[in-house]
């Protein structure tokens, strides 16, 4: 049972509350994951400290080489941000897929990461975008690569009873770089992903060769999974239907999905995965060409 619900006024206020109530208190943002987990007794907290009224956490800022998205920023804000649409189309698309409009209006990108589900849409996109999380604990600021924030399914490296993630940092795209996110689902709203794929592609100056590509797939393991062989294959090879097809096939070989009543059989998902990877790569390449006014 929740004894106290506290709206923190600042980051230090939230951390002070956690320290004063050591082991009893936990951070809450939108509550769309946490309140269910508390009701199901998967998590326990007597006191909740809400961080959504901390104005410095509600901002999306573009710095010289990176973008920072504050921990109180919702999926709706992300989907609608012109900066995110321009620099990180994969993230804008991924946040736009989360739950329903009501869910997106209150739930945060940071909550999506810390809940640590393998197919968390926002986290899958962030993994392809080489993002880091930034957190405060006991007065010290540290950062952690997104991939290291996952310890396993539902297990985060962040201790939300003592540490406060202040935001996500994403390197701004280089020249001829763009990203895409594709999701397979059973219906258009409030559906869990059967598969989701995010890519981040960099092409050379001629736009006819890959420099590199990040390919992240989920849920095919305990966390968003890089298709490492496919990523290695796409270094410095020409952009052709054949290289894209080969990369997509390699990615499927690296995936290890389980058969699931909700998400479909293992065989079906392994067969359909290359199509999603191919589409995501094609989409990112089209975007780069469009950015170069070639389309
Ligand atoms: C009906 C429904 C549909 C959904 N559909 C999808 C979907 O399609 N795709 C998808 O990816 N997710 C989906 N979700 C899951 C959920 O909405 C997302 O994971 C959401 O982004 C969580 O954000 P939140 O702000 O609500 O997190 P909360 O529930 O507030 O918190 C989640 C966890 O993160 C911790 N936490 C939050 N903020 C911080 C912080 N700043 N520092 C430290 N710890 C923190 C909390 O203590 C908690 O453990 C759905 C949920 C529901 C209820």
C-alpha cells in the first residue's frame, strides 16, 4: 500500500527524498509500468517520488554534438518534436508506437528504458542510435550506454530506489546518416510488438556505399539485440539490393525469439524478420537520399 506520494521540486529534492526513505521509496514518472507492477507485487514501494513536475527534466535540448531528452519527456512529446523527427526518425516512429495516445501522453522514454522489457519500443530505437543514459546518485553524475542499462528481461542496472536518471543523450547524426524503425504487430493500436527493428545507417559521400549500419532487433533475446554479424557485413560494402538482402538474412540467423501466444511462433518471426530489416534499411537509405535532395 502506498503511504505517501511526493512531487519532487528538483533533482536534488527527489534524491533527498529517496535517501530519507531508504529502501521504502521509488521514483515514478508516468506510472504506466510501475503502478501495474506494484499492484501485481512484482515491485514494492511504500512511498513514491514523482519526477514529472521537475521542469529541468521536461526539456528536449539540442547541444553541439548531441541531443538531451529529459526524464520527464513523454512519448507524445517525442513523436511530435520537429528536432527528433528530423535527427532521429527511428525514435519518433518508435515512441509513436507505444500503447495508445493516452498511454503516450503520460509515459516517458526513460521509464520505457528502466522497465527493461526486451521489445520496449523506445529502447530498441535508442540502442540503434548509440544512446547513453545520464543519472544522478549521491551528488555524482554518471552516464551508461543504453545497452548496459539492461541486465536482463525486466532487470535494469538502475536502482530506482537510489538513483535518478536525468535523461538520455543521443549523438547527433553525422552527414549521410539516418535511422528507421519498423514494427510488426497484430493491429494498429494498443498492440504489443511481435517484432521491432531499428536501424541507423551511414552512407559514404557518393551515397552508393555503406560506411556502417547499426541493426537492433527485438524481442529476440533478453534485451534489444544488435545483429552483430550483419552490422560487420555492412561495413564499407556497396548499397545494392543484394547486400541489403544478405544483411537481412544474417540478422535473422542471429535472432533467437521464443514461441509466444501473444507474439507468434518462433518460426514465423524468424521468417518475417529479414523483411523488416530490409524495409528498415531501405527506409533509412531513402531518408538519407531525401536529405541530400536526391529524391
Ligand atoms: C496499456 C499499455 C500499453 C503499453 N504499450 C506499450 C508498447 O506498445 N510499447 C512499449 O514499449 N511499452 C508499452 N507499454 C509500457 C509503458 O507504457 C512504457 O514502458 C512507458 O514508456 C513507461 O514509462 P512511464 O513513465 O510510465 O514509467 P513508470 O511506470 O513511471 O516507471 C517505470 C520504471 O522506471 C522507473 N523510473 C521511471 N523514471 C525514472 C527515472 N527518471 N529514474 C530512475 N527510475 C525511473 C520506475 O521506478 C519504474 O521502475 C504499455 C503500457 C500499458 C499500460
